C-alpha cells in the first residue's frame, strides 16, 4: 500500500513550483494559444499544404491532403556510425505502417545530429558535445515548425540527444510527444575487466592491441553501451517521467518485442492527439512533479551527473526553475537502490533482468518517493509503470511483475538499500559550487586533502602522469574546461591514470570546471565547478602546491589559502583568448560566446524560456535558507 508522499519530495516539489510560478504560467499560456481544435495544416494555404504532401502516395497522400487524420512527425537521431542509433534505421517504416492502421499518418519530419562521446573522448570533437544538445533542440524545432503535425515521436538514445529532443519538443508543448528508445546491446566483456585493461594500458603494462581487443569485446553490436552512463540514465529517467511506454527502455534491439513496442508507440501517439478522448500534450507530462520523479530515479540508481546539466535545461524549456540545491536535498532523502557499473560490476542488462525499471518504480512509489498522480504517455498515473511488456503470441500485453528484486546484488527495494542516500552530492566553498557522484566512490575516499597540481589541458596532465610527476597524494585541478572556455568537454580519459594513482595508495581527487562521463568511477571528482575558470572563477587562482580540501560527505570544496591572498592573485587563464579552430569548432563560436553557466544547464538559450536562464541568479543567497534535509531526516520522520 503506497505511503503518503515523503515530506522532502513534497517540499522540494512545492519549492520548485513556487519559484517557477510566473515562468511556468507564461509557458502554459503559450502552449494553450498554440493548441488548435484540429490539424493546423487544415488552415494552411493551398500551396503550403501541397508542398507538405507532394512526396506522399496512396492513402497517406489523401490523409494529409484532407487533414482529417492525425499527422505524426518522426524526428530521428538515426545514423549507422553509432551503435545506439543504428537500430533506428528500421523504425520509421514500422511507425508509418502502425500509425496508418491506427487511423493516423506518420511522416519523417527531420533528422537531428547524434555524436558519440565515446568516439570523441579526449579529442577536439568533444568540445562540441554539450553544444550539440542545443543544436539538436533547434533541429527538432525546425522539423516541427512546418505545422503539419498533431504529435511527434522522438527517436534518440544517447547523452545529449534525448535532452535535445525534449527541449525542442517542449517548444511545441501543445503537441503530444513520446520518446522511442532502441535498447541496449547484449552484454559483452565485463565492465570491470574493461576498466582493468584500461588501467594497465595507462601504466604501459598492456599494448594498444590488448586495449583495442578489450574495447571491441565491450562494444560489439548495435544497441546502447551497457554500462550505466548518461545514455542509459537518459532512458531510465525519461521512462520514470512518463515519456516512454511502460517497460520500453531496456528491451534489446533486433527482438520481436522491440518491434512491437515501436509499433505500439505509433498507435499510442495517434490516440493521444488533440480531438481524441486522451489528449496528452507534452507540456502536461513534463511538469514539476515529473521533473522531481526523474531526479529521484536518477539518484536512486546512481545515474549520470551529466543530468545536473540536462534536467536543469529541460526543466527551463518547460518554464520550470530547477537548481542544484534541489538535487542535493532530494539526494539526502532518496536511498541508493541499484549497483550497476561504474557503481558495481553488473551492467544494464543485469539490472533489467533483476526487475529493472518496473521494480524500481514500484518500490519508490510504495515508499512515497515518487509522485503517483502525474500525466504519462500511457495514461494518467505512474502505476502503469509497475508493469512490463511481453508478447502473448503476436499480441503485445503488459503484466504485473514481482514486487521484489530477482537479484539483490544489482537491484534492491527501498527497505533494503545499498546506501541510505542517493548517488549525487553538491559541494561548495571558496572554489565555487560543484557536483560529485559518490555512488561509485568508497566512503574512505570521499574526503581528500592534498597539494594541487594545476593543468589547463588533458594532454599536459597525461604528460605529467607518464613522467612520474604525480606519484603522491594529489588533487588534480583541470581548469579552462567550462562551457565558455572549451564547450565543457567530458574528461573521462583521465580516470584510468587517476585510478592507477589511487591503487598505488595515494589520496587522489579531481576538481574541474569540465564534465565527467556518466561512467566516472572510483575517483572522487568535483565537476561542473561554477563559476568556471575562464570567466574569472576561483579555479583560475589556484596554484601548484596549494592545499585543496574536497569533502563529499560534508559538502565542502576549498583551497586552503587565506581570502586576502586569494583575492590578490591574478586569474591565470586565457582560455577565452585562445584560438578555437579545427574539427568544426569555429562553426560553434557564436554558441561558445553566449552559453550560460553549468549551474543553469550550460545552455545557449539564455532567458528565452519565460525568463528561465542566466537572468535567474543562482549565485544570490537562497531565500529558503533552511535546507529541506535539515527539516526531515532521510527516513521521512518529522
């Protein structure tokens, strides 16, 4: 029997709604004004409409021309370079057939770019990665701007792609929209073994051929990478937000069930378009409650800290002010229920087999940690997401699942968690504010006090490591990596070397204004430091040898230099003056010059979303000065 809503969940949601009242109201007013009683294309000029059906044939041509059936846009991140998106190749044909059978007509409205952080790690292309999210949002907007559609199916999987699709779709909040996943690849080389080979290579104890063999055995077929990084965090979070069909997230590609779920997505989007009995615009699905539900799911599973950027940006697109303090307060109340690599040795397929999203949703609902009364693409309420899809012959049905995990080394219920708190923490001090993922960090490594070694590039760090200069207790400060400096690249390539230093018995931490892959592991890493070094943030004044103190449990990030000395130092950064050319970077110069701070989602859209953006000053003192976590303990007792 579900408990009443946990007081911290209720309080944080109320706080978000209160601070967002004006911008959310403005957003919903725009949505309402954009909604129409019937297909918008019915009001287009004859020439406009004719362009919209010129490439159609058969019954689809008549349906579009007469504007008497719901029109569904397909927006896809398909390409056959990336394993996660290659399965999307077949989806449009399935969708068109299923939509036609359901009384609608689907058209491929547009493609969006999809880059792979795994390919670009440590390369110049990684400096375009975060910007690609907002480019994807704009590309989605272009696809939907033709006013030919009554609903949208968004096909995408990985890091920036899903948030970008969502931001773009929310600009058309009057349209129902659903995300259609592709699913993970089958399990390959165990992640722990892959990490071991990476560390051996970093030490020079394994050859490049050894490393390539290990990587190829881990990433071996179509589908999403199986570790619990940003891509799989995306998928889990949006299902718990009610934007997938129940149970669709981790069904593998190339299976009959994957095809059946894709076809059902097409049928369902037709059912929830305007004019039917179940009209469900995306603006009503993505609200304060569903945003909190997504954060709770992220925290309960130790998901990617990239979502402290992405969920802030997605919320802003819906007129909602979300802050890092909201993440911190929720994390204090949400238990850690999953143990998936890099937090443990299991991969996402093991999580799914243990009960997956359905067991997770069930136990969080029963513990009062999720809002049950939300809108979803499957209908009202989150209870449907306790069920899993199966094929009964050729018929897709949903059934109840066991309420307990089938493997409590991978997935647990709220009464038996791996840890009493969630996987993310916020830290602040005289170096600024930052995010740290602790679910994979052993408790004894969460507090580090050591001399700083300061770098402004990954290459300089690697050179120092290989020269043996870092064989000591050290806090590696990698600055000039923020949104304005270099587009905020991921720095996951540092982890093997830092892991080597830790395994040698040294106290090690990383402090950076860059990002860290969702697969970051055992090394404590305070990331997204804001304000960033390139705009004069405190990281720009740290010098080699300064003692840096990072304490994830106490929430502290400080350089132990007196305030007067620190203030007198001149910022040692020229990142904004450096050339930013090559590998397409010059094409993104305008985005680099307008991007907002990490704490506001690292977005280029500024205040366009009803005033949500850089104009919202998160550096000002909090008006709600008493933290929710201080009002109620993590068990919910007042």
